C-alpha cells in the first residue's frame, strides 16, 4: 500500500464527496466535472487498495475503508489549518523559539539583550549556549542554533556576519601597577611585563598577538587561562597584565582592583558580530532578534578608560 502517493488534492476531493455523498454536488463545489472527480476518486481508491464508496440504489455510501480515509483526511487538513495558524503566529512573534549561541566574553552583555527581547515578545521561548570560540565554530558548522555572537567571524566558513556593537579591547593591570599612573605608554615599555592570556584560538588573544607582533614585541606569557573571570583574578593578584574586552569590566568599575593602562594604540577597536550560515533561512523570530540587537547595540559601548 503506497499511501505516500496520496495527494492533498485527492484528499480534498474525497472530503467533498464524503460530505455530499453525491458525485454531482461534490463536483459542482470543486468546479469540476463529475467525470474528472470520479477519475480522482478511482485513483485514490487504487492507491489505498480498496473501494472508498458504494452505491446502493440511488444513494452513495462510504465503505469502512472510505470512513477511515475520511477521518484521516480530516486529520490532515485540520493539522494544515493549525500549521497555518502557527506560522502566522510565528510571523507576528506571538510564539516561536530562538536558539542563541555566544562566545564566553559575550555573556557580559548578551543576556541583557536577550532578556529585553523576550520581555518585549513574551511568547518567545529562548535558549542560550555559552561556549569558547572553537566550540562555537563547531556548533556553527553543525547548524545547531539560529544565531551566533562572536568577536570575529570564521574566515573558513561561508557566513553572514552583521556587526552590531563596538568591542574595545583594553590593557588591564593591577590598580597599584607602576604604569597605572602613566599616560601615552609606548607598547615597547610592555616588552618585559608578564601577561595573562586567554586560550589559543580566542579572538581576544588573536587580536592581542597581532598588535604586539606589529610592534615586534614578543610577549612574555606567564599563564594561559580559559575564562575572563580567571584572567581578571590573576591580574588582580599581581600575576601580570592582560588584554580583555572592555565589556568584561562592566561589574568591576567600582571595585578599585584594576587599572586600564593608557597604552598607545589601545583600546583595540573591534566589533561584535551576529553570525549565521550564509545558506540558512533564518526564522522570523531570529530575524526580529537580529534587527533588535543591531538597533540596540549601536547605542551601547562600555567604558574603556580612554
């Protein structure tokens, strides 16, 4: 029984016949000839493998199989109507879901954007995944999420990358560091300073390494840590300097534990990007969030000390 060959058109015709139990009236309703309608019903009956109706005297009746097909056809069209309602609700942002993956540094601001968006559209169900750059790129390859937030688009993948907010990288030192009170510090003065770095592959680390390579400075890396909070604690403990996004200092401005050094060339001006695969058809909810964060992000920038 090859029911996959049953078409929606055939089910629509059969529903009309089952309602009227009359070939002529069903054909008139569908603007068909009775002969054309009869052909479609015969084809459906052949696909199902059993008669769908029978005529006793002048009256037409559904067979047992016909009643089963009728019930199934009602289910199919009911589900399609509900699907149409759900799609309309999605487009109106009355319901739907958003899967967002962000780089670890973005956890300092992305939840605020997401929270405000979900408050505006209360029917939206959101999930948030926080990962390092390598993990995020792997999720992007596997198309696991709707949108991704990171500081640098992967150059080996075909993606759409929309900038939405400035991501200034600052040079952080303990508050009592000798350079904290100096201005216009030459990058060469940092050649002998120990540095606390993020893991290899981190966008922040890549940007810092490019800056110091440009100035022919080989960094003295004392420690590599996998989170911004760990890096900040190491800096506060006097273990070295660090290059971090200014967004990581949002909650630390009043602590007095850190100084943002006034180094020539800093802050490094970068951008935050919302990214998705170039071939992806993003949902109405994802499109709305993309537009929302682009608009809101343009008006926000962290303090950088410059």
